[in-house]
C-alpha cells in the first residue's frame, strides 16, 4: 500500500539502525506515548534491533487500556438496559468490567454491536427510532473528531434517540503527569503522530521547555518509528530538548483546523481518571453544555456506579513505564489475553498484550523464574 | 400460472422456471413457509422441484431414509461441518459452495478422495426460494467439480427471526488409499512448511461485504475444492506428513494446532508469506493479522525436506496450487509455538486468535 510498504523497507531500516547506533553513547529511556506505536515496535521486533543502550518505555496511549473501570461498568449497565442498542469499537468488547464484559452482556441478550465508524451508530439510531442507541466514545484526540461529529449531526438532524458515553483523554496532560511523577525515568518522548495530525504540535514546545525533554512527533510504520528514535537520540546526545516533527507527511504545526473547531464546539475540558494511573487534572473531554442532552450519563442513571480496581493487576505501573509487563507476577499466569486482569492485557495496543502475543518466547522463562 | 409467475418475478433473484415440472413448484409461496419443513407434501415438493434440479448430476439418491452406499476398498475418512456464514452471498461464492468445499477439503486433508456428501438445511421462514435455489445450484456445481455425490439430505424450517436465512450442515465420506498416512501429529523437526497460495482472501471478502468496507477492488473468496490438488501431491509418491486447510483462525491457528499436536516448533519468514496486497491493506486498515484471517481454498503441507521440491512442483502444476510457496520450517526449538522472523529481522510469536477477530480502535 502506498505510504505503508515504503515505510517498512528493511534496507532503509538497517541504515537508520546503524545511524542510531553510531549516535548513541550512553543509556537512554524513551517513552513512546501511543499504543499503536507500542504495537508496531513489538510486532516488528524493533526493540530487539535497537542498541542495548536504548530502552523503550511503553506509555499510556492505548485508549482501551486507560479507560477507567468505572466507565466500563457504566457502559455495561447501559448496554444491559432493555431497549438499548449499544455500539462500540471492536476491541472494547473484551475489556473486563468489575464482573463481566460486553461479550457477556451480548450473550445474555443485550444488543451490542461492533461498528467501524461512530457515524454507523448514528445511522443505526436513524433506522431504529424507537430504540435508544448509545455509542461508546473513548480514545484520545485521534478518535474525538469523529465522535464529536456524531453528536453534532445528531443535534442538527434531530436524532433524539442517540447518545454518546464519553471517556476522552488527552496526551499533553498525561505527559505532564508522567514527568511530575516522583518515580519518572522518562528522558524523551515519541509523541503520537495521529493525535498531532488532528491537534498539530503547538501544545508540545511548552512541555519540552518545562520538563527539559525532547519530544519527537512520530508515525507508526517501522521506518517512522526508527526515524523518531534517531531524532530523539540525536537531541539527547547533544543536550537539546526541542519539539521535532518526524511525521511531516501527516502532521502540520496547526493540525486539522476543521476538526479542532468541531472539538471546541462539542467538547469541554474535564478531569479524567486514567485506569491504573488515577485522576489527572484537566486530562479529558466531556460533552459541552450545548450538547449535554446527548450525554449518555445524563440519559441513563449510571453516575452512582463506583468501582475499585483489582489489586493483583499492576497495569498502572506498566502504563507509567515503571515496570515491564513481564515483571508483573500475574503476567502469563493469572493474566493472559484470554483472562485479562487489566485492560493492558486486552487490546493488542496494550503493552501487556503486545508482550504476551509477540514476546512470549523470550519472556515466559523470565516470568517463571521470577 | 400467471399469478405465480407474477409473484416470483417480484423477488430480487427470480427463479428460472425453465425445466420445472408441474405441479407448480412450492404452491403459491415465493418464500419458505413453516410447511416446507413439515415432512409433508410441501417438503416433498421442495426436494423434487428445487433441490434435486438444482443439484443436477451431483444428486444421487432414492429419497429413502438413508443412502445405501457400496464400501470402497481402503480406509474411510468421515467428516462433518456446519455453515452459518453471513452474508449468504459474497464475492466469488455462496454459503452453498462453501458448504460443499468445506467438507470436501476436510476429507482431503487426511489424504482421502471424497466420495459422498450429505446435505442438511435449516431454513428460516420467509427466506426467498430464489435464494435457496441459487445456493442449491452452487452446491450442485461445487459437488460436480469436486467429484462427490450428494446422496442424502434433510430440511427443517425455523420461525422467522430464529435463524439467519440458511444454515447448512454437510457430512462426507472419502476413501484413503493404502500407504497414505497424513495426520496432524506427524510433523517432524526438519519438515518444510508449504502453503498452496495467497492467504486471507476469504476472510477479507466476507469482511468487505459484511462491514460495507471497500478496498478499491473487489476481493473474491478463494473457496475451492482441494481434493484434486491433494491427490496430485500424493501421486508424487512423497511421504506427506501433515495437511491442514487454514480456515477459521487462518494460518496462525492451523500452525499452532499442528505445532502443539506434533510437539515441534514452527518458524515462519514473514517476507516469504504470500499476502495479496489487498489483504495486507485491509488488515492494516482494520488492525488485523493476515495470518489470522480465514481461507477456504488453501492448504498447508508439512513434508520432509527431501520431498519438498517434488511436492512443491506438483502443487504448482495444479490449478489450485499455482502460487504455492515454502513459508517456514519445523524446528526443535520452542515446541508447540510458532515464531515468525519479521521483515526487519526481529522475531515475534504468532499466536492463536483468542476468539472473534476484533478491529482495533485506531
């Protein structure tokens, strides 16, 4: 595919790896923020090819993983309500709530549907005027514009039986939270390319300056990631801390103005709890007052649902880069993609699942002898 | 019968009435009604006027309670499979040819030459007869192409809303010639892993129409009978250790099952995998692994390295193996596991899909 095959070229990858090796003189810890990048790094074995000095810390950028248990339980309660058609992206279906998941709700007769675009959910609402149709709108800035568009269209077209269960989170506040953590080991960030294709890059220079960390906007194909790492290492080695764009084919400084205007209209900033990390001030979006009637949490009586996370699961430490997935005692034993204790084991973008799926060969013995 | 003609032409796929005999087929209804499964006159009419003509020369039955078959010399292979694919019609195939080829291929994977098939239908009330006719006709053509006879069958009807149009079960019997010993437990360290052609086409064809996704070109299913290909491989005299068709769960699931059953490790080289561009693109878009996408006309063979060239040549000489390729090896390391060398030179575990494939969020 154009723009995919070219960015997986093994010869060019070898050249980039060579340049990274020749630049790198000491140990560096770099966090890739986005789960898509984590998936790509592990899926292609990029971390195995990097020089030993470079440690990739897998960040909290998997939307499935950081969606708090409380919201999942609220989603399950709504999906189990009579007359509701509950629409979601596919990989939310297996995320465990406190006692069950959306698959279980579906097998018990709930009308749970996988959609590929949130606008499909709006279409379902139009076709089923006597049913309440709810879309589970989670994700970072990347998925937010399409979710905003559904609500905008629902209001414009008067589709009153549609609502959105919103749990949007934002990258810049997460970077701040990680840098301000006492245990932080991160020395540089690969910023999430697709988030920046929407939002642009202007939010990042103040962060690079405040925390003295290089931030390199990076894509998702193997060469994109290697180029992002190369620029990051170059900055680290020369003592610079700037924002660089290693993904210019998709990201401009200003991002996508139409999408940003839509986001400003539909959403407003709010505090959000991140699964495994906790509450981060101003780290998410909820529907603005203008669109409050389309908020599923206003339409269904679910705000009283409060839950406590499993103590066995250390996904919070994984999401903060404090431990590698296989350093958790439950990894590959009590916790597998089939029986996940935490969300990082569910989505293939989650660090635990990526390690389990692709790295079990080397890691299982580590876990067994641990 | 002017009224009947009028009603039938109103359906999307009109039944071809030429060659049909009186009494008027299926009374006055252009759709399945509960009576078609009742075992009475309407059931009989459905068989006599729809199924038997549609099956054509492949049909071979006296409509008794059971088919009476002559036992051939050699060991018998026996297999059954049910088909619930949605939609019933997809690019390059229907649930009907899938139901025939599915069981034909399951028999072929033990080295058997398929001989007889049963066909059992669970029809949902309200399904258009024209659709049933199209499916049954496809089954007749597929059976003829695979050289199997449709010898016995059954039809049941369920209430509207309690089925999904048409469900089909087929069971089949085939004969295995002496000296052939093909089993999933026979993979040995050093065996070469061969795939008969490009992977992922059936799964992507189904997803493209089920999800309304378009990829610029129409992707057709690879649904095909593999018994001829298998017989050509056996005819080389090579000792074929394992044959499997990587249907649901794709190549990943099949190789994992063989690795576990035989206690060997399997290594794949990603850049040697025949992944059609459109399959690669669709999988990139949906966040799926082409190795986990279903095939319906491909087989995986494991043969001793000394036989690999002969078997590969025989496969490439057959219409369903033209693009056959070596994709990996059986090794003593990591028994029960499949490991792929990535395009960049790293390694990754190739796992069994857990359940249904779920597209990633972004």
